[in-house]
């Protein structure tokens, strides 16, 4: 099945080397995700595009245990078949902590500080028959 | 002796926060009429009004029901600090010498279930909602998970805070949830956003609160028991704090807006946390109450574990917290929620809180709201 990105401004897609698309402030080196032109740290407005690191550590996490309201959610939200999913912040050393879906949805398998890497997960199949994907992080082994 | 720029609360009105057939606006109008009656004033006496609502219509349209007197009526919408911002605006209108007497009113009515978030309106991008991350509940779960990891707060303590809220709510005739729940029932209910269960969260709800305020040197024209408003402060977040709907966080850590708001309020009132006899702290969920105890200066991070085990935040404890059951038992109608806290403190300082009255003749009372998008409001009242 062909895959498309939920939003092409978020990560390189299609790509052999998946990367999150961020910004870096030219004045104060603050990193941001997703891309933006203004820097909330120094209140400047000159930023450059950067690709963020693909590996980091889990800073905090939770498990979404009930179906989100749809809209806005586009993933499976039928209460009868809903599968909880993980959400967390991954600390990318020296850059930022990015909020992300996790591939893991059981508390026993998640620990603050564990090493994680960038991947994608499917959200739903659109009217064209394409599988819509978004970015996520998974444990490194 | 009260100064002309001091502000007193001389009338309070609240509606039942239980789910009902009423509209949000009905709650607002009823709360205003009750506050007017409590202060012995009429709508015609009001020189100005600030009205807050997030989801229940423009507050100023209530003049068509309350009376077309021509008063200045300003609508306020400011996220979870909507009610607090209406109060803040009213206080400063009096302090500035513009008016002698007026009213702050907040009301709301939300659909059942978690808040539906308009990500575009919030400047977040449509993808954020589409991918299942625009849920306030996730933020609370994640902030608390990290906090428990860093400061050793246990799941039992989460359960105890829930048990206290529903016990206090059972003594509050205006609360939505009045059935006491045990620590075990709170802990064992459905897991919504780890580590938080169903009964550890408040729900969007409905209700209205109104407060009549006046120049303190005129307060005795209205009541024998004026309550002084010593501080009302609203602050937004600074760079590096961890807030709801943060698509990324900075590598460095900055204290959240609650810490800044609290410090500014204590400075304005000229007192410290040790002087406070009773506190209403934002308890969107049980962990929020726990974390906010420290963020507002009432203890060190991690001390909550001991304080709660000792019952220090119970109505009979050293620092009673959320004596009316808080958001957990009352729900969270955004426009009314911060004013509900002030209402409760006025009752407690007047000694009119009935079954849930705090003993020892409390003299200083504190309120705190926190919410999207990283905003906080604090008031300090005294008698």
C-alpha cells in the first residue's frame, strides 16, 4: 500500500533516511519543532532549517487509554476496537525534547531514560487508498 | 483602616455545578442575582461588569435579562484563567479609581468528555490533533509521571488526594460529584492517561459564580463581613517551562507560570505561604494538586508525600486544600472555575461553610488556577 505523510512539513518523506524537520535560531542556537520563523527564547526572527537527531532518550511518557474525539483525531477511535497508544517526549541531546507518538503502549515496557529512535506508524487509510503515516519513536532493542 | 484603592468582596453567588438542563448563560444570570442578593444591592447599582466564558456565549448578552442599565460590560476569555482574569480586571478597575462598585461573573457549560481542541485556533497545526496528541489529559499524565520519578510521589498518594476531594465534595451542596470514593476506588478506576485513572481527573462541567466587589472604604455600606482582596495576579509561561500542548520542550528547565504568579501575589499581599490558612489549588487531576502545593510555595518538592499521609491538607489539617472538593468534585466549567475557588474562600473566611467549615477562625485564604496554554492566576483574600 502506498504511504503518505500526515503533514509533509514534519519529517522527510518519502525518504531512505527518516529525519524530523526542525528549525534553529541563528541568533541564539535554540532548536524548534516543527519549523517556525520566530524564536520564543530570544524573541528574534531569523531561523534556519535543520534536520533533528534520530536518536534520544525517553524524558517522560503516558498511555492514551481512551479514544480521542474525532475530529480532530483521524486514527482508529471506535471505543469497541480502540487500542491504547503511547505518547512521550524524547530528549535529543543538545537540541530539544520532541513530543511524539510511541510504538509501545504498555507501562511495563517504558522507562524514563531508555534509548529511543525515530520511526513511523500508520494512522489510517485515506480515500485514495494510501496509508497515512506519522512520526513516532521506538525503543532501541 | 481600608484605603480607597483597596478592594473588598461584599457579595457572592454560585449555582449548582451538577449537570442540569440549564444553559451556561442561565448559570451566569442566576449567579449574578444571588451575588446581588448577598450584598443587598441591585443590578442598577452595578457600575461595571466583567464576564468570563469559554464556551457558553458572550457574557455581555446577559444584560438583556438582568436589565439594560447602560453599564460598562467587558467580556473576558483567557483560557483556564478566564474567571480569574475577569476578577483581575474588576479589581484593577476599582484600584484605578474608575468605579466604586461592580461585578465579576464567570460561567460555562461544556459537552461531556474531554475537551475537544481546535488545534488551528490554538496555533498548533492540524496534524497535532489528527495524530492524537492534542489532549490535555496526556500533558497531565506526562508531567506527573516525570514528577513522581523525580520526587518519589507514590500512587497511594494520588489515591488519597482523590478520596479527599470526593469526601469534601460530599459536604458541598453545590458540588457535581457528591458520592464519597475510597482511595482504592480512585486507584482502581479505568486508566485514562497513565498514571492517572478516571476518578483522578476532573471533567469539563457546568456552573456559574459571581462576585460583587467594591472600594474597601465603602464595604461596610454593603456588609458586616467584607473580605479583602489583597492580591490578584495573572501570568503566562516563560521560555523553558513544561506546558500543555508543547510540541517540543527546551533542553533547559524553567519553573512554570504558577511559580511566577504565586511569588508575585505573595509580594503584592506582603505575606508569605506560611501565613496562609486555607488554599484552593488547581486540581485538574490529583497530581496537579500535589505539584501545585510545591509550585505555590507551600512545601518543598517531594514533601507532599509526607504531608498528605499525615492528613495535613484535610479540612482538619494544618493547611486545608480544596475544601469544596475542588475541580475533581465540582467539574471544570472554565469560565466559573477560578471564581468558585474565591467563592469558597469567602465562605470559609466568613465562617459560613457549614459542614466543611475549617476550624481555628481562618484569616488568610489563597486561590490558584492553572491551565491552557500555560497560564496561571492567583488571589489572596483576608479578613
